[in-house]
C-alpha cells in the first residue's frame, strides 16, 4: 500500500502542528512553508479550512485519500456521531494501537513493525497496519522480536497511558479494553469539519 514519502517538516509547518511527531522545525520556523509563508495574510475560505482539517487527520494517521474516504463512509453507516465514529476507527487501527501502547516512537515506525511481522494479535502474526482491532483483542510483540533495539528504546521512553488500552510494557503486551471516547483521544482534530467537507 502506498504512503506519503514527501518532506514531513513542510507538512507539519503547514498545519502548525507536529503531525508526524515532535518537530524542532516548528520552533525554528513558526510560519507556513514556501517563499510566501511569512507574508501570507489572506484568510482561508470555509472549504479550505475543512480541507486542511481533513488533510491534517489523514497525515496524522498515515492514510491515503482512498483509505480515508472508505473509513469515513464506514463511519457514516454506523450508528452514532459520524465524526466520532471516524476517530474511533482511526484509533482502532493496528499500527496506531502499537504506537499508543509505546512499542514504537511514531506511527510510521509502528507501521513498519507491523509490516515486517513483528506484531501479534491474539497470538497470531498480523502484518496489515490497517487491521481494525476490537475490544478484548491482545496485541503483543512477537517473542523473537522482543530484543529489537527500536522496540526497547520506545518502551523506555513510553510514559503516557490511555484509558481504552491496558499496557504491560514489561512483557511487551497490551489489550484493547474498549473503543476510545472522544474526550480521551488527544489528537487536535476538529472532526465536524471533516464531516462537513464530505457532506458537500
């Protein structure tokens, strides 16, 4: 599956947020990229604001346009608030869960770990980053991969816990307790703007 391979810092500066993880570029250059970044004063249209929010969410979770659109359509068919359903589906992806559990420092690294067969779900190797997890699923690092330096370094730096996940960093295991509530998702995404964009 294709993924974005372009310059990450330009994207982060465009949204003025560290969508790919901590970025010093935002501190050094607190203005949009491009030769007119510092002098831009025009206000964005309503459509531009909505599009920017969708692109920010897409880059944050590492999805291509078609993947994101399919996930939105799935969220719109489910009962409940469409925007919240979308964020729940994004958070329930395997690569995102590996990142949230602290087995990887970034979602990109988590995606690579899954692609290379280092992650198991319910004691079976799963190499599909977009696999949707369900409450009760157990995610673990494969036994022969537990000595990998990137995983050990990530676990040492892992500090944050999440209400919908139960992490056992000592055994490199974790469990999804439930789908996250909207107030528990830390990402700064205004999902209603995405719903408005796709509703046009």
